[in-house]
C-alpha cells in the first residue's frame, strides 16, 4: 500500500486530520485498532470551544452539530452555596457548544466513508519507522500489510504506539485526586455547566443531551468504583451541588468510572517524518475542557503544514510545528492547572490554602477583568493568530 500520510488512530485528531487533508487534495490512510462501533460509542469530552465549532463548520462536518449541539453562553462557579455566573458570550462575544466527542467521531467517520477514503478498523501489531517512513500492521482479516508513506501522524493517544518513537522530554505532573464520572438518564438540572468548590471536594454538573446528564465527583486516586453504589453517588452529588433553589434531577446511571488526573507535555512533538498530535503529545486535566479542543488545534496546524510541503515543497510550517502547537498547549496546560487548583480540595490542605482558594474564586466572581480572562481561555484561543 502507498499513501501520502499514514494516520494512526481514529479519534477526533486522526479523523479530523484525514478530513482536512482530503479537502486539501492530500491522500491518507487511517488505521484504528478498535472497532467502528467501539470508537463511535466511546464517551469522552463534551465541550467544544468556539474555534473548534467554527473549524468543523468550515470543514463541512457540522450539520448535525448545528442541529443537536447545545450552545452555552455562560458557566457557573458554585461556592459558598451559591452560583456565580461567568457570562462567556457577554465577556468575549463567543460561546461554547456541548456536543459529545463520540458524536464528532461519528460525523467524521460518516464523512470519510461517504467519500470512499480508506479507514481501517481492528488493525493490530502496528509498527512504524519514522525515518523511512513505513508503517506495518495486521489488518482485520489477519493479513500483514506494509504502508509506505511520506509522513506518519501519531494520533493514537497516550497509550499508543507512536509516542515512544519520539526522542523527547516528557514534562508530567500527577494530581492527588481523581474524578468519578457518571452518565445518567436524567435531564440537566441547570441550563449551563456548574463547577463546584465544596469542602467535601469538587463536583461538576454537565450534560450531553436534553435527556442525558454528565456528572463528576472528586475522589481519591485509589478509590474503587465498586465502593460507589448509585445511591451513594447521588447522595454525594446532592451534598456538593446543593444551593438555594437548586434541585438535582436523578435517574438511572448508565455508565460510571474513575479517571486519574495528569498533566503531560511532550517536547518535541515530532521525530523525523513522524508528527504527534492530541493525547499522543499532551494530556490536560479535564477541568478546563481542553483535551479534544487541543487535539483539533494540533491537526489544523499539521494539515496546513503537510499541505504546504506536499503541494508547494515548503518546509517552513513543518519546521515550526512544535513551536506553533506548544504555545497553545502550554497556555491550555496552565489554564487547566489553574482551574483544577482553584476548585479541588487537595489532600492535607490547611486552612490557609482553603482560604486562598475562596479568595481566588471570589475575585473571579467579582472582577470583570478576572472573569474575562477565565472566559477568554474557556471559549478557546483563535486558531489563526
């Protein structure tokens, strides 16, 4: 087999890169170790920044997003038992949209299939040589295949096969807490996202559709999900989200799990003809809602750079890929770390530290400048700067 760009991973990064390359007249093959059904059902992020939504529209894959996505013009910081609204649209002129990552994946897969472009699921034993470059793999039928290409895009996440091929410095930070997340058959209890600072720990109220709620609780990293019955989860959510006039809607819990929290940045994000994007290159704690949006931003940069080289022979954008992406990555890492530090209860924190957190929250809630800074980061930095 021969293509211009071999893309390893059919998550939002890999699929969006393939779509952007196709629009630019560049061939690619996408390899994915999971089944199509699995990647289309895998529930992950759900908040799309304004630039992400605009890019999906420009790329012609936002019809269902525009019909079913839930635009939000603000978020609430809940502390001292009350909501303090950050008016995103009023402060920035931009908004966010709640639309599940799995829905973005479905839309991009549908576009790829409709275009008749190669998208191979259930591949295994993927091996690559960034210098040649060459990718070998076993297809779903058990046949060993060789894929010759000009470039390889590693979009296969933090546990994928691509990242270990990059000789890089890995900057990492482990947080002393985790999130217990649930997907519930219950209507949202509030029209916008609620980020809660509570003495018992952080809680987040979000949603995926008008009928499905996404909720999170701060727990210890070594918590066992089996120790959290549905009743215990709802009781704890009720305590942490309590506020005057607020009623928590409950219902059957469809999914639940515990996710540890890390910050990771890989520098550089390339090796020879291999370029990393998304979680293969960096991880952010979910508090800032940046993971999928950073992945989309990475591949927008990479698609332009690959296009400039393969169509015009220009290498300047490829040479600048790391610097261009990492400016945004470190900004997002800082914002996510700041939100996480401000809202969570750190184990062993003393009264002084807790007072500092409340002072910061009160400042953000009362200062237009501070609220604007939060809002600008939350709705997303423009792709073109």
